[in-house]
C-alpha cells in the first residue's frame, strides 16, 4: 500500500504544471505539511491588523455568541471584512488548495460544528475524529517566532500516509512527550513570525498551544460543496503562470523564492545550487540500489564477454539504446530525480543522454554549456550517480564551486572562427586554456566528490567539472551521468557558434527525449 501511495503521489507531481506551488505540494504529500510566507506586499500590515483583532477577541473568549458574531456571519460564512477573514480567503492559499486537491475549499467553523466553546480545545486531539475526517486542510498563522520545543508542533513523520499504522480513533493515547520519546519518527515544526503552515488533517500531531489565539490563528478547511464562497478562478494565461526566462535556482529573486516556500523540502538544495552550482540529495526508493546494481552488472557482463580493457579508458553512451540495458534509462527517468529537478528549475525536465564509466574519466575540467546549452540559458543540468562506493584514488569527480556564475562561453566569445573549430583535432583545447585562466584568476577551489553507492550530485550547466587523476589504476569507478534538458526551450551547441558564422546543422540540437521512448 505504501508503494501505491508513493507512486500515485509521484504521478501527481510529475503531471502537475503548477510550478509555483510544486515544491510545497511535494512537501505536503511527503511530510504532511508545508510552510511559506505569502507573496503579498501588505502581508505584514494584514498580519498586524489581524493580531489586533486577536487581542480584541480575547475579551470574548467566554462569550461564545459574541465571539461567533465577530468572526463568523450567518450561515457559517467567515466575516471577510475582518483581517482574519481576508487571511482565510487569501488567493495564494486558495490557489494552493487548487493545486493540492483540484477543488475549492472553504474555511469552516469547527466550534459551531462541535457545539463547544473555545476553552474546550486544549489540543488538536480534543477535536473529534468525526470532524477531522471531514477536513481537507488546516492552516496555521504564526504571530510568534517559536524557538522553545515546548511551543513547537510535534508530529509523527509519515503518519499522513499512515506509514506508522496509527489508530486514528485513539489519538489521545499517542505519546507526544519529547523528553521520554523513543520513536525516531517524532519531529518538531518551529513556526516563524508571519509564516503560514498548511497541515494535512491526517498528520498525527499535537498542536501544543496552537489554539491559544495570542500566538497563533488556526483555520480549518473542508470542501466547499455548497459553493458558499466566491473564490477566484486561476488565470493560467496571466504573467504569474508564464514560464520564467530564468530557472528558479538562477533567479535574480532567489532570496524571495527561498522565503516563499516555493522549493518545499528542497529549499537547502536550491540555496546551495544557486550559490555553488551543484547540490546533492538522496533517493528514498527502496529499490534504488538494486536498480543501479543491475545496470552495473549488465555493463560489466558486456565488458567481460567482449574482453574490453577498461584501463584504456572507455565510456558507454546511451547504453540503454546501444546495449539494450533498460535499467540505465530507468535510472535517468527515475521519478524522484524528475520531481526534484522540476521543483528546482521550475520547468519539466527530460533526460536526453546517458554516459556510463567503469573507471575514472580523467577529463579536463569543463563546462557542459559549451556543448549542451539552451535558450533561455541555464535549462540544462547533469546528474552524476555512483554505481558503487567510490574510492578517493579512483579518479573521482571534481568540480569548482561557484564557477557556474561566470559568463557562458562559445567559440565566438573566445575568438575562434569556423576553420579553427573544424580543422582542430581537439578544439576543446582552446576552451581549456580559458578555463584554466579563469580558475587561476578567480581563485576557484577544486572539490572532489567521494560518494557511496546510490548517492547523486546535480550540477549546473555552466559549472566547471571533470575527472581527477587516477592514482590507483586497478580501481574501478562505476558511475552514470545523465544529462537533462527542460521543455519549453530551444537547444543548441555554442561550440559551433564561431566568429564568422553559425553552423546551423550542428549548432541547433534536436535532443532525444528518453521519457517518450519506450514509455
């Protein structure tokens, strides 16, 4: 059942075109919550005004009728003239719900539904299972920076997909004691001032003072079956939904994007990618290691059968096609990789080339963007995957953090004409001179990647990288490099853009799309 849930969720993410909300959606599906700051100019004013309302409503805590009239109008509709009501009906929250649930949700008055006063709710577990079962989402607005774990939201990781096999009818018996906890699945959320947290009602958590209106405001949402609320339809033709000329990780507004929650669980990855030009993340698929073992073993079998001397240096390009090794394509097309790239770049990726190396490549450091580029620039990346534990002496991958921010090069930009490119046996040598000068002038420091089997590193199209010297020739260094483009771009090879002409036949690329082959 768990694998079915994962597969269904992955399909939702891969099919989704809501790039602005995809990172939050993935985090919501995976962890049972997402958190962000809304993209609203007057958010701080709205927040402060709603806090004043909270202080005023505190007077009416024990006067439930008066409290109800202040927040809720007749027929259970929230008072949208108040700041609290405006927050409850924010466009960004509603668009988020469209992404998550493909329907409009409406804030609901849980106190009226339960026929209890506010003082009856000491924690989320006090709200009945019958009511929670009808909810679609819970939104928490934080009026305080939470640093003390006694005020944080404690939750059981995976409980939104019932990985822990909780009996939801008996939530009061679940232990949230952080001092005595033995279960490593118990986690904490530390809300920040002005942050919006969207919770899955199925997530097993303890609200720990969340229903105290001094520090938080909690809004419950369910399906708007009666169409009580006039929620704006999403205009997919608006500028907001047009593809950006920059990938998300290359955006000049990266700090705002990081704050907005657009990257979800991949926020740190996005920050590192933007700053250093690469990032690492783990594949959680339990079948991942067996998949790469099968790919490596089939390649090794081919080498042995054909008596190939790997010490002379060899690589297998597109072995999924040339050698009919399906696992190589499956690695490149793995949904966890596709979803992560989609969230980081803000467009749909597709792998167009695979390379497999049994030993170190000994390649001079280079930028892929000379050979594989795009318009807009930056919509290409490489994914390097270790098919075995990598030894430091095997000629491991090396790279120069931060070098991706340098200008993109072409034969034209370094002064090469067409005859020089066409007649030289190894024309990349001209670029290597420039790259060495760049590294020396900017004092870029070389780093080496020494991963365990199954680990992966994603690099920017313009990051300088290569293969380090092989110190022990008896060692293997099994790896796979998959190159990805993104839909909605033009694809080219700046190598063939020279000072006197552009060789259109070689400059313009029509890349293979592995997602559309054998699908």
